C-alpha cells in the first residue's frame, strides 16, 4: 500500500487563504480517499473565520444591500402610485448580484445595513435612476469618495440622510462635493462632520434648502468664505453653542434662512442690538430656542427685531421657571406682538388681547423704573387698567350664625354641607333640648322683614340650599306637648 501526503495553500486575488486546497490524500489498491486531518480541520476553520472577519470589517457595498433588501423574495412588488418600479438589468456583469429583477421604490431606506462602500457604479446608475430619497443612516460609511460614487449615479436624488456615519476624520474635496449638486435636503446628524466639509457641500449644492447638523458637538461656527443663499431650514439642535457671536455667523452664512431650530444649545443671551438683528436674519419666520439658557426679558424683546418672525418656540428656559403655565404663555404673547404661533399653538386675536391686558395688570405694582418698554406700549393701547375683582364662586363651607332659643343668644359656626338633622344634633348641646323636641327656623338678616322666619322642616335637606351667610339667625323653639 502506497501512502503520501500532499499539502498546499493557494492564494486568491484578494489574498484570502483558500481552505479547500489544503488536504491529505491517502492512496491504496482499492482507491483514493481525500480527508482532512484534525489539525488541518482546525487550521482551516481558523482561516475561514479570519476571511469572514475580513469581510465584516470591509463592510458591504451599497449594491449588495439593495440586492438583499429589495429582491423579489424580500420586497414583493406592490402596485399603486409611488410604490416603486421593477428594474431588470439589461446586461449583468460577471459575478454581479444583479442577475434578476429588483422591486425598487423611489424612496430607498437602507439604514443600519452595514454599508461601507459603493460597489459597481454602473449598477447603481442602472437601478437607481428613479430614486428621489435615500436613507443611509447608521451605516459605516467613512469615505466621502464612496458616498460620492453612490450619489453621483442617482441623478434625481432630492433627499439624502447620512446620519450616524463616522465622517469626522475624512475631508471632502471639491471634486467629490460636486456629486451632491442636485440634493435639496441633507441630513448629517451625529456624523461629527467638520465645518470645512459642510461649507464644501453648501458651495457645491446650488439647490440646497434644508440642512440638519444636530448632535455634532459644535461649540463654535467657522466663518464661510462663500454664503449659501438658497438654504431655508437649518436644524442645529443638541450641540454646545452658548455664545450669540456663533449664532451671528449663521446669519451671515445663510442669509435667506426661514427657519432656525437650535434647541438644547444652552444659548446664554442675545447680545446684538435691534438694528443689528434686523439685518442679521431678515427672512427668519420661525425660531426654536427650547431649553436654551435665556434668563432675561430683554432677550425675548429682542426677538421682535426680526422683521418677519411669526413662530417662536421657547420652552424650558430659566427665565420662565418661576411662572405658572398661564403666566408664561400670557407674558410671552404680550411681549411678542407679531407672532401668530407660540410653542406650536396658534395665537388668536382674542387670546392676544387677553394676554396684553393681563400683562398690564401683572405690572401694576412695579416701580416706574422697573416697568418694561412693552408695558408703556400696551398702556397707550388699552389705558391703565384697574385690577380685576376677585370673585370666588366656590360654595361656602362655614357660616357664623346667631342661635336664638328663648332668652339665650349664642354665636355658632355651622357647616353648610350638613343636613338639617345634623344641625339639630349640633344645636342639642347649645340649647339643651333633645332633637325631637325642637323646631328650627332660618332667618335671613336682609330679608326677614319681607319673608319672616323659614321653618327648616325637612331633615335631609342640606343647609347650603338655604343660602345661609355670616350674620344670619337660627331660631330654635321648643315643641309644646
């Protein structure tokens, strides 16, 4: 019997070990059997595991993710407007996953798909010509060149979400930035993308209207050499902008800004004068300063300098912590005469008038030197109002009455929520009569000369139904046998 061992390792083009070629061949007169020794099997498993780990580190391509999610098996075609189209490749390259049709909607959602590379650009162009929205959030994209390969081959792309991709350490060159020229809405939340990259994008995106830069740990804003005149909406919440000087730069960078959302930035104050503010955000219609650090009414008054401001959101600021909910809303509405919406609620004409009148009365006891400018404006409009009369419509609980019995007169506090029978029990010790030996009369001090005493005949009747007040009388007459 002739026995020999033949062991060798081949390398594939990607330098991954080919475990199928490592073997031991045993020859005999009866034939040839190929087996792996236990040591070889262990080594082969380690090589295969290493190859799998290399694949995971490299991540998946954009086209691989599309092929898996939008295959006919995983994403059946659904009819109806906007539901998607069936894309069938004309010619599929050798080894391409695109050998069958894909059911692709015009809005692709590929968040958390492990994408780190674009893949074949020809396939992207062939399959994604109709796509208008693309969500690539929570992937592992960290090379702008790969992102550019994807975007440049989707000619109708309008919305792009790259949130939660690690884009902090890689710069975006001008050539790569040109790929984004057709995008109108861009989301870069929690990417830690640099301001230089942001400005490269805005310079190369002539149609950009909405930009999201939330949770990027910004504590300052760099000045941009070229402004972005098309941007209408900027979300820059959950950063660390606390100095108004940084916010001022946003006005210069985005001169056409319509909506500024910068909640959770701990902005300390608004430092510019009204004249500066008027020119800084000339088109600003809506501002969100939730959970900022504003603590002076002067900062609220300065918002009136924005000539087109209509909507304000201002919850969670230190200035308003000591006020009730009613006071907060009324005082804010009165301070902002031009707004039509506060914290998401419409301000009606009636609510505005009530708020402005409340504002005047709220400041009636303030010293002259402490009265805000808005107070004098409203006094000119409504006059100096008197305090509102306090009217308590709650039912009274007690009344102090005079109890008369023969020659005895005693003042007694009676509970008005009790019945006539319970009143008799209370009076039992006062007049020294058993309850079944007394007749009780109610005397209204103001109407007694008109109506006289009213006998309280019904034991279960509540006292408050008699409208008893302080100073009225209760007459107790002993029953005669």
